[in-house]
C-alpha cells in the first residue's frame, strides 16, 4: 500500500467538493449564459441543464484529481517530479505537462487523459501538442534521454489507438522514445509497478460503491441560503451582471421564472 484509502479519498473529495466558491461560479455561469438554460428550442428545463453542468464540472475536476494523485504516486515510486510549466512553444504559447519527472539519465513526460473518445480534429491537435512538449524537453535536456507517453486512464475506450500508435511510430529521433498506453499498461510497462494501478482502481471502485446511493444535490436557486450568499456576492463583485439578472430582458425574465419562481432570494438581496 502506497497511500491509505482515507488519504486518497480526502484528496478526491477536496477536489470535487461543492463549496461556496463553486456555487458562486455556477451562478455566474448561469447569469452570463442565460440562453444555455432557457428557450423554446431546449427540451431540458433550466434545472435539468444545471445538473448537466455540475456533472460535467465534477468530471473535469476528477481529471484534475487524477493528475494530482498520480504526481504523488510518481514521487513515492522514487522519481523526482519537475516543474510542470515546461516553457513556451515557437509561437510563444505556454506549455504545461500533466506529468514530468526524471530518474537517472532519463526525463519522462506523460500526457494524461481520462479517455480516448476524441473526434478527428481533436486527436490531431492533441498529438501535435504532445509533440511540442517532448520536443521542448529535448531542447531543455539535450544530454538526457526523453521518454514521452500519451496515457489514457480508461482502457474501455480506444477509439484512436491506431492513429496515435501510427503517429508515434513515425517520430524517430535520437534518445526519444514514445509510448501510447491505456489503463494499467502505464504502470506495468513504464514503472513495473502493477501494484500501484491495482491500488488506484481498488480505491476508486470502493468509493464508487460507497457513493452508489448518492444523489447530486443542486442548491435551490429560489430559496437556498447558499444561493442567497452567492447572489449577494454577485451584487457586490459584478453589479452589472446582477442588474442583467433583474432586468426586463425577455431571456432574463424567463430565466427568473424557471430558477427564481418566487424570487425569494432575489428580494432578500
């Protein structure tokens, strides 16, 4: 065992928690984009759309958690993590690595994605971005070997595996090795530590089982104290947005009808 279950899950819960900042960000998103939540050409009502947004947000934050926890596992396995802000490409755009670390005479790069379900345009862009990063590392560490990996955590989806493998096979350069891994093959082939992958999977499975009866809780925009706090913060921090929410613009009138039917919180503010 590398980490205890409690430590692992505390990290996860901290990343995906729905605190005051999350509620405020949700409110701001709604007010800035009312057309995403209302309109006759949307079958879902505003509350259903909110649930979709929160679910998507949690999935993104889960991806962030997986980056963070894998960084910690890498350190525990005896590698030295490096600064993830690795520099700039030729156009001056900042490049950041999901994982970058070293051991001995080798610098390792991992581009980490939850799943391989991208369309044709995105898959090409992702590989080009990957190439920019390992090419930059080679310039920064000319006397080191570069071991660069694209890793898709969920091995139940391998939509573009042939494309990525073909592109990687064509990138032949001295002291650079490229890998395309799915699921546990990363820990089996790169680290020779299948036990680490087993630990991650067992913790995630246990957590999923413990959450089996969990219902996603969206605070009631009309009456909940959480939204009241967020509305007051909105009025103070972004008064123009608050005025839009209270305006007679048809889109906002409809938004209030769906999310603030009694305007209890709005009247308090």
